[in-house]
């Protein structure tokens, strides 16, 4: 029997075995066999029988996300001070909010903080994540120190920085450093960059943790092959680490960008939106409109705008990642 005939016989035998396993109700092995099995009626029936398992999560999401969102949309077309009776307002709230210069200033500040925070946090998080992913023991100790801000709440961080930056009783007075004795929170030219610094200090450890996990998933064989080819640490970082972290970068960027729409607590405690409206971002504008001015209708309009902007940015980032953005970063290796 020739080699070709033997190969044909083996393939025929394997095909019979696969059909036998499928006929007996078992899931076939192998990627191609598994695809055929899933496309068959039995595979689809098995998947549909497990569909009820998503019902609790779907119910939870509907009750605590969809219904409140629909309520906010409905409330945006009403007049309500939070206490009295609710009356219909039609499109008045939307027209008032969309013609308010304070709202457009809040949108501008929100996007400035979003973009600058991403430009600051992403490189720092990527570098620190790569560094702490090493197996050396001292890096593990440093990683613990880097992650300490994750244990603190935004309100506690804002109070701490507010005390430290006080020109009369803060670091300037305690350390005897006159150049720190500035009204950091009272100057519009400084306060926005100070807010971005505090945000980065708080959230860089979180994204560092994400990148650390991503780097540890990259096979060491890639770096070993690069070393054999004479590539140094810098080239390995830009030609191996960064490309392999494509989907990790997309995930981190999505969390960073969408999360920048919710920096309410830190900014509220640190500056309360001041001086003037220098740090009155969209989330803070919603709170001040609803709970300080008692205008729940316009505040609901701002809330809907926040949801639409956040959803749009998240979908855009996922679209930039391609159709397989949810796939493994090691695919094809």
C-alpha cells in the first residue's frame, strides 16, 4: 500500500470515528470537528438549553440599568424640583440645556480632562505595567507601593491633596518651600492641570495592574527569539510588547475614557467646580443643576447626554480595535 493510500485510509477512519462520537451525543474533539458539531442541530440545541442561565443577569440589568435610564429620559421632559408635583415641560428643558453656554463649557472641560488624562495615564501605566511584570522580587515590592492609591477613595484623596496644597498650612509651610506657597486651587490656569495630576495619581495604578496582567500573558519565546536576532530592550518593547498589548490598550482606554465622564466625587470635594466654572465638568454640572438649583428636568437632560457620549465613545474605541477586538491577543502565535 502506498503512502497516499495509507493517508487516505487514516483520514477515512478518523471521519468514521468523528461521526460515531457525534451520533452517540458526545462533543467531537478538534477545532474543525467542534465547529461542525456546534453548527449541527445537537450543538445548537445544547446551547439554547443553557439560555435560561442569563435570565438573572438580564433581569438585574433591566431593573437597575434599563428602567432607571428610561425614567431619566422621561424626567427630562418634565418640570420637577425634587419635592413637589411633576408637570410636563415638552422640549423646554432640552432647548434650555442645549442653549446654555455653561453646559458647553462643561463639555469642553470634560473632553480636555479626558484627552489629557489619556495622554498622561496610558504611557505611564504601560511602562509601569511592563516594569512590574518582571519576575524580580524587588519589582513585586515596588508594585505593592504603586498600587496603594487603589485602596483610597476619591473623597479621601481629594481631602488629602486639598490639605497638602493649602498655601498657609500645607507642604509649603511644613517643608519651608516658598515656591509651593501658591493658590493652586484658586487659579484657573493651574487648577485644571492640578485636577488632571490628581486623577492620574489615583488611576494610574489601576491601569498599571491591567497592563501587568497583559504583559505576563505574552510568551517568553518571543523575547528569546528577539534576543537571538540582536534586538535590545527598547526594540522588544515597541515591536513585541506594544503590538501584543493591542486589545489590552483598547480595554484600558475604554475604561479610562468612559470613566473620565464620572470624575464627580474627586472634583466636587477638591474644587467644587471652581474657581468660577474652571473645573465644572459635565457630571458635576448635572449634580449642581439637579441638587443645588433643584432643576431635575435639565439635570436629567445632562444625564442623558452623558450616557449617549459614554456609549458612543465606548463603541468607537471597540470599533477601532477591529471585529476581533474581543479575541485573544495571542491569536496566531
